């Protein structure tokens, strides 16, 4: 059982309020944001991530059948922990309200970050219309870009972890093609930070980038343009380069 779609990415930072403000201007929380809110409590995992860089450290893929996925991983000589269930409130202000429920396979940590396989048990609770409307008219998380020193090695490893085929990428690396979305494994650019690193995401909008163009201008967010695409600099998005592309 292979992964069928990109589910979400997790952006990790030390300052949740600043990160939330950055993404409120861009996404209205389209992407999961994480930080250590109570410095006295701490988190060994987040501290380990942040020792490398602030940005994306978690990449989650949607699956339909966790037990079939786990059996496939065993056949590929990958020994993940058992399938675990968890739930959380949709709105922290309403702890007794509806809860999202998941089954999760947390794969062994990879050099690129934490890779999870997620099965939604109550998709109708999570994917409500009120959560799917964004000020920037974002429609889908289209792709995740990972910089790696050896794209061929990373492609073979990701293919075994996720259960999906890889194809050559036009830029010289490889792409993991899913039913919905893709992961691109690319050699680093000359001035790129240390790799491996999940460097950015591509978000497709439904309005030809009209709304995000207005938001970028309104808030003075640093960005550049390439043809019809708009690219928000990593410094303005918690260490993540965010590319907005128009619907075909």
C-alpha cells in the first residue's frame, strides 16, 4: 500500500507567535506550525531539529490502509513501530468540541527529517469548508522540494519508504510522483544551505495568484516573480521558500 498524497508538512521554529503571524499573512494556517511554547517544558525532538535549522522538518504522506502499508515496509526491510492512534481537538478554544482522529506510522527518522504516513479516520471533521477557505485562495499543496547531496540515493530510499515510483526531474534530480502531489529530490544550488534540507513547498491557487499577489503587496512580504509564479523568500516564511502557482 503506497502513499497516495502529500498530507502536510510541519514547519518548526523557536518563536510560534512570529511564525504564526508570517503564515497568517500568507496562508491562514494552511501548513502546520510547531514550536516550543513553554521553554521550561522543552522538547528534545524540536531542539534537535532546530539545532540544524528553522524550517520544515516533518513530511507527512496520506495513506488508505496503515496495516497494508506496514506490511509493505516489512517486505522492504524497514521496521517501523506499530500503527498508533491519536486524536486532537479541531479548535483549541473548544477542547470538548469535534476531534480529528488519525492512525499514524512514524517511519525511522531520515537525514531529511521525520517522515510520517497518516490515515485520517474522521476526514469530514478535519476537512470542513471553513478550514478550506484561505485568504490567498490556496487550493492544494502541490509539491515539496528537498535538497540532497545524492539525489539517486535519496530517491531510492524515499521510494521504499513511501511505496511510490520515482521519475527523473527536469532539473537533474528525481521526483516522487503521488496520486496527488510530488516530492522533488534535487541537488543543492551553489549558494544553498547545508543539505539534506527540506527547502520549500509549492502551493497551487485557484485564482491565478490574484489574491496572494494582493496580500504580498499589502503586507510588504519579500518575494520574487518567475513568469506567473510568485516565490516568497524563506526569511519571510519561517525558513521555508514558498512558491505559489496558478491553476492550469
